């Protein structure tokens, strides 16, 4: 592991998962100067750099000090800076002279993506798009739950398209960055350069988590026109989303229909064998010795999300290093005891529904029925949320316990409860109480 990878793996434990993914994972190391105690990090764009500077640089320095016992200076270079010289990582293993296209994470390539039956279709479509951008599947719309490899595939398309044809201008942004760029452009009266950036100077546009532009009128409007321009000049557009176009709430109809023009491919949670393969690949890449029986133990219990699998592997690796011992079943049990037990302890959906009905004084029939009064919708959404938290059920399975509601209703319920949890501490504590009660 190089110094930045090591720093990242420490940050992963201390930073909120969302922040980690959004702000830190896209950062690559451009240079480490061990003699001068200097590290140069490459960020997708200037605004990303500013944010990093304001929020993470102190912590990054602390970690570097912990790892090297030296005070490192951290400088940031943006891919979109006017004179940014692309640099290759100084401790890079592969001989890859070409600079990566804007904003792409080096690790997210097709060859590091473990192909399984549940993601085969999306992977094949992504590979076809990278081979021949702007032709057959345009736009490509990849959707699926969190931590299932959507962002990974999106970056992989960018790398592969660029590797095939380095003259291609590949642009990767999260839709949040897109929205922020737009707001900045409006405020600074720079719409022309905004449009040039996204419409003219772009052959492959990769937009991550498109659902964030829902409900934002001006962004949708601008996106709509950009989409039309790119599409009619046969430029490739690839989007990821946490749900199907037709299920995204607050999305303009004309835009929704554009999202459905091309190919829609989903990624689903990988099966057991794929989970084992992912763990082994990951261990190999990170130089972690992971025995088969431990890989299987982890894969048996952590089912829903690849990011969680990776997190567990890192935790195990960190403990093994700290205790200076090898990873084995004993260590896995002692380090991950609670987590594995949590996954083992079976809470059934019917137990959850019953507990929520009692807590909120509604009947099971009301919970499953069509009524939409707040006194019933809130408990119904809380119950869906708890089923999601405490069982391995898929979204459609969860919906089926509530009078056959579909997965998008469940997604919206989960989001709503997340929001209510923040806004209403007394509801949050009722939910926590229910969680404890159900787990014991
Ligand atoms: P999403 O965007 O769907 O939330 P990510 O693409 O960020 O998920 O994936 C989460 C993590 O899991 C990443 O580190 C990614 O590399 C890894 N991952 C997901 N699916 C696979 C896979 N099939 N093979 C290898 N790694 C994977
Ligand atoms: Mg993602």
C-alpha cells in the first residue's frame, strides 16, 4: 500500500461514509516527496479542492504524521486547473504514462470489477459503451442500491474509453458537482463557459447519482438542454441512479423520458460466490492475506453491500497489523464478533411490524392498507425502515409486507425516515428504542 492509500484507509474509519466516498475517494496521489515531506494530491476540480482544504487537510496531515512521524505539507492540484500538468503517481506500480481523465479514481477499472451474474448485464453494457461511445446505448442508465458498484462501473467506462482513444474528452461529475457548478456559473455570470465545459468540450459525460438533480428546476432545465445537445451530436452520456427513471420523485417528465431513451441496466447485490471473489480480489490488490475460510465467513454474513464487505476486510486487516498476527477465523470472530452476531441474529419482518404497530398504536390492517394519514404513514415508513435495517430483505420483498407496495415506495420511505430522524429527535429515539427491543 502506498502512503496515500494508507492514509485513505485510516480516513475511511474516521470520516462519515458519505463524505469519504464523495470527497476523499476521488482524490488521487500525484506525488510523494518523502525527502521533503511533501505530498501532492490530485482533485477532480477546484471547488473539490477548496472543500478538501477547508474540511480535511488538517486531518490528513495528522494521519500522515502518525504514519511517517514527519510533518508533511499537503498541496492540491485540480484536474481542471488551467495549467495543471498531469502527473503520474510517483509510487505507481503499473507503467501507465497517460494521465487519467478528469475526476476518475484510478482503482475503479473494469479489471478490478468482479463480474457476477447479478451485475453481468450492467458490466457488459458498460464495456460496450466504453468500446464504442456515442453509438448504440446512449444514454446508458445504470441503477441499483448503495455500494453495489455503480460508481465503480462509471469510472471504469471513463478509463476504458480514454485508454482506447486518448483524444476523447471524458468528463466525470457527480450530479451534486454539476449542480454546484451551475450555481457558481449563474452567480458569477459564467454560463457560457459552463455550457462550453459540459456541452462542447466533452465527448463522454459520466454523471453519478443523477437523482440529486430531482426537484431542482434550473438544474433539470440546464441538464435537459445539455442532454439534447450531447445526444444529437452523438456524444456518450452515462448516468447512475439509486432507482429507475420512472421512480425518481420530482423529476420533470420530459427529462425523465430522456433518461429512458437508451439502455437501462441494473446492478443487484452479488451472490455468495461473487462476494467471496470480491473479497479475495480486494485482499490481493491490497496485499492482505485472507484465508478462504475467513473470506467465506465474511461473505456469508455480509450480504447487501459491497462497500460494507470492503470495510470489514479493512477492519480485519487493521487489527491484524496492530496485533502483528495473521488473519484467521479466531481473529475474524473476535474482531467482528458483534457485527457477525448482528447479522446472525434473525429479526423477522412480522416481528418488526408487530412491534411498530404496538409502539404507534395502529393496527396491522392499517399498516398494510392504503390510508395516507400521517398517523399511519409515519409508522408504516418507520416499519419499512426497520425491516431494511434489521433484515436482509430486498426492497421489493420489503414492499410485499406492506400490502404489495413497490420498491420505489420503499426507497422513498427510507429517505423520509432518514430525514425525520434528523428533524425530530423524539421520533429518532422511539426508532432507536424499537431497534434495541427487536435486537434483544
Ligand atoms: P455505488 O456507487 O453503487 O454506491 P460503488 O461503486 O461506490 O457503489 O462501490 C462501493 C465499493 O465496492 C467500491 O469500493 C467498489 O470498488 C466496490 N465494488 C462494488 N462492486 C464491486 C464488484 N463487483 N467488484 C469489485 N469491487 C466492487
Ligand atoms: Mg456511487
